[in-house]
């Protein structure tokens, strides 16, 4: 999939505007066979700090586990972003085009007492009703391990 295919699609995604304030997300992880392993919710507080969009993400999983990730996204130009988080190796690379945002990065993921480096190819799509849909494919050594699906909604969005 090429992000340029979304350049004329509406509504346009404005990351800084969408994530400025409180955002709620609902998601799940499916393995490569389609089996749902985990469901979760995320409370996100976003704000601009200097030249960065800061996203404070608080996860609650269906088994009661809690986690936190803080993203720091820096806009490099009209379309390109660089992102950092404590559990992300190096810099994440992002590209924004029309209604879509593609974000690629290597996540250090704790699994069974070990840290796995897994690749994420993350796609976000803005919808007319204020919902942002996110689909991320997780892989290692080029092998698809699974997929994360998320739906975001701003807390101040009263559309139905």
C-alpha cells in the first residue's frame, strides 16, 4: 500500500489537532491465524510541547495488566514525522498524506521473560465521524506475527 493513494481522500488527518487533548482507544491483538489474544483500552492525553506532539498512553488489558507508553512525535516537514518512545528502538518514521498516516518502528516487546524486537507497520485512517482507525502489522524476520487493530475517538467529540 502506498500512502500517496490517500492524498486526496477526506477528511484530512491533522495529527496535532486530533491528539491535542483527551483521546480514548479500544483495541485488540490477533495472531497471524486470526485468533484474538488480547483486548485493551487506551486513555491518551496529547499536548504540544515545544516542537513535539507528546502522547501519554495508558493501556489497560482485559487480563488487568496495565502499561504506559509516552510518544514524542516531531514534525520534520509537511508530511514527515520522527517519533520516539522508551520501548521503541531508535526513531520511528512517519508519513502523513491526506486522511492517512503510516508509522514504522521497532518495538522492544517483553514476551515470556525475554525482550523481542518486533517490527510494526502502523496505518491510521481518519473517518468522517471523528473515528480514527488504526491497523498495525507486527512482524519479525519478515514473518507476520499478528495484527493490532484500534479505534480512536476524541473525548470532546459528540458526533454519533
